[in-house]
């Protein structure tokens, strides 16, 4: 199983929690050095507590399931303006 697959499996539990709150989380990239880049979406993307949710929920659960992960960071995508 690849590192990305392990992270995807660990993220399933987190996604349930986030979706109950009107948000979601998508994996953008998983690097070989253990950095997971995610994009918080929906209510989580605009919530003032999103960084706390990211570190205390998302990162904690992923790191418990996948010890190779060193850090989880939120990557904001730039939306194109009309």
C-alpha cells in the first residue's frame, strides 16, 4: 500500500466528522518526505477555526494511523476571477 493510500484510508474517518459540520477535506498531494497537503472545503474552508481543526483533528488522526506522516498542511487554491 502506498503512502497516499494509507493517508486516504485514515482520512475517511476525518471526512465523516467534517461532513457532519458542512465541510470536507481533499488530498492535494502526499510527498515522499511525509508532508500531506490538503484543501479544506465547504464550511471548513472559510471557518476561522479551520487551522485548529486541521491540526487537532485531521493531522492528529492521520499521524496516528500513518506514522510516516510528519505534517499536514492546508493548501488554499486561488479561484479565478471573472
